[in-house]
C-alpha cells in the first residue's frame, strides 16, 4: 500500500513539474508574440534595431522590475503600454527582453 501511495505521489509530482514548464514556455511564447506585435518596429526582432530613439535591448542591463516600469510608463519617445497591455503581458514582454540580452551575450 505504501509503495502504491509513493508511486501516485511521484506521478503527481512529475505532472506538476511538466505543467510548470509548460506554463513558463507559454509565458515566454506570449512575451515573444506581444513583443513582435508591439515592439519590433522600433526595437527590431532581436532588440537591436534602435529606430526612433529605441534602446538596444540586447545590451540592456535593466532588471526585470526596471523593464516592467519602462514598458508600463514609457521612456523618452517610447509609448507607455500600461493602458494597452495587461500587467501579465507587460511582465512577459519584460522577461522576453531579458532573453534577448542573454541570447546576445551567448552569441559573442
């Protein structure tokens, strides 16, 4: 009986881990999709286009919270997105821009 309970607990733990990974991936995908919809015109697909005064996101050292603030409130010529995107979308885009910086660092 104990072995059966341990087996069930193990399976449930495994399913839980898989669902967390799927949720993280879904968040990354939605951050990417939102970025492509709203940000590529100025930042480019890899974050380094720098049109209309946009910063090179592949070189940015901003923290996640700083990125969320900039996306929400805007900066210089950048539009504030707090009335366009949900807080979750803003967070996912911010996380995605960190991936752009990380990808740039690994490519060098």
